């Protein structure tokens, strides 16, 4: 069964670019009282949707925590590919970060 939803849809909804900074997205939600916000590319193609839930304090913290964890894991991987220095107490990785050798 098909149903015509054009009576219920908004033909000119608020949208946000996929390159928009988070404060701009948050401001749109807060000032306009939105629950959902389509995310579009420059070409106008919808690539996703942001919900009010996506901007909650807990959700943002969980995303940031996950990014920090990935960054730590990346640093540890780089630390494993370290080269020795002339000082036996120090090691240097391929990015020239210096670490104290654990003895």
C-alpha cells in the first residue's frame, strides 16, 4: 500500500553541510528547536542525518573518549617501531618523539 506523504513533509527543511563545525550544528538545534537535521554534501546529496540525541553531553563524550583511545593506540603502535638512540635510556620513534626506556 502506497501513501502520499507530501502533505506531511517539509519541502524546504533546514540542512547542514557535512563540513559544518559542531558549534554551528549545535546552535541550529538550539535556536530552531530541531529534532533531526539532514546532512548534505556541497552537491546537495543527503549523506546522513543528525539527531538531537547525537548532540547530548554523554554521546559527545563517548565519541571523544573513543577518539582519544584510538589516538593512544596509534601512539603505542608508533612507539613499538622505535629506533635506538646513542643514550641507552632513551628511544626515538619514526616521528622523532622521544620516550624514556622502561627498564
